[in-house]
C-alpha cells in the first residue's frame, strides 16, 4: 500500500493567500505546519473485531451512541501484511501520551468533557494513556469516520496505526465515566486545494448530531468542555465543523476551554483545575466557516468522496451507493 496522496501549497501561495487562511483551525494547522506523515513501514493488520473489542464502548454506556466504527471496519478490507505510517516518528505522539498520563493521574473533574482534536494517531495515544493512568473510568469515544484509500486525500492509515498501537483500558457502562471524544484533525485538511481527478476525497465532517447537545451534557452533569489541540501557537479557533456545536454550548452556559498537549503535560493539575483552566477560557465568536462556502464543495468535486460508496482500500473501484466522507454524517455528492 503506497503512501496516501497529499496536496500542499507552495510558499508563494501561502504568502499570497495568508489572510484567507484565517482563522487557523486544527485541520489547517496539521495540513500546513505540523509534522509530515511518517514513513510507511511493513505492518501486521489485525481484524476489525480485535480493534473493535479494544475501542468500542458497551452499548449501555451513555456515550456509545456517538462512537463511529467506520474506520475500524476498513481493516477487514486490508491484507494482513501491508504498510502503515510509522507513528513513532511523530513527536506529537509522545506529547499526547505525556498529557494523557498527567491528566489521568491528576484525576478528571466530574463535570468535564474532553474533545481531543489532534491528528488521529495522537488522539488515540492521548485517550489510551488517559484511560490507563486514571483511577476513575474513562469513556473514549472514537469519531473517525472515513476510509483509507490508495489515492486518499488525507492519511486515514495514520489513525488506523494509532488505534492498533494504543489500546485503552477496557471501557465500562458507568454513567460516571468521563467522556473523552477523540477526533482526527486531518478530517478537513487541504480545504484550499483542489484534489486532482485521481485523488479520493476521504475527508469528512462531524455534524451537531455527532457530539452531545447541551441538554445531554447537562443531564450528565457536564458544565465544562476542554478542547485539546496540538499547539495553541498554530490554532486560533475550534474546527469549522464544531462551530455550531460549540456555539450551542456557549448559548447554554457551558464553559469551553482551549488547551494544547504541552500545557496539559506540564501543568500541576490536581485540585487546581479551575485555576489552571481559567487562562484558557475560550469564547466562541459567531463566524462564517468553510462549510458555508460553495467554493469549498466545488473544489471537492461534488462532495467528500463524490457519489459512490466506500473506496476499495487497494484499488479496483468502489461499491455503489451514496457516500458522504465515510458513510455516516458526512456531506455526500
């Protein structure tokens, strides 16, 4: 399996279009400023049932209805021996593990939900280490909703490698388990590029139904959302597909804090959460997002993935049906 096709802008284009790239979101940052996709190396691929057993929440877990199994299911279409990105090359993986361990040892306040918007493998590393370091139960909610492909625009294989490498502590059905939503910041990358005809657009969005609404959070006793990004120096605002959801949280009086993995890895967190989070309070300002832009959809040639079903992981066409960037909740053509 060859490396996923990725597009990039020249330095000239970046300079000329700099003002158009504002605000900086996790997907913009990962596409243009973060570490490159690692070298692909030989790997053994487990069956989907193995990874699902490690990551899937029990059906009676209150957060189970938000989890996605789309990317996990792709494993059964891959040969047992293939190539995956060597995620150990990524510095953000170590940062995510350190942050997860530190937060887990400190203890998660009962009124906090985490939304972790790192590249997928790093989100897996954070969620796994957090669950294993925490004495209290953690509900890791995987939201990865696309498929890998030979000519895929974004590297879904990187997230798969993270799910295989990092397994969380087995989840429980407890209503007291802290919800930790794991996102892939690649999902809306390359928004200013136009994929060529050979590129499979495997991006996707998370709509308002993919995260809990304010009433669900209130019922669960959640009053604060901690939004985790890779680097606050490169990220100014929440990802565009989270804007409406975060706006609803704001309107309902749910506090939002935007932090990065380095902050979580260095702060003394026990019983000082309010003091530690206070400087990172984030106010959602209503704005136009890329999802409001007809040009964005035109560049995607009719939608994420176009009017066909899931791609064959190793070529050979795709199955029929409407595809919306992974099969659930995306914007299809």
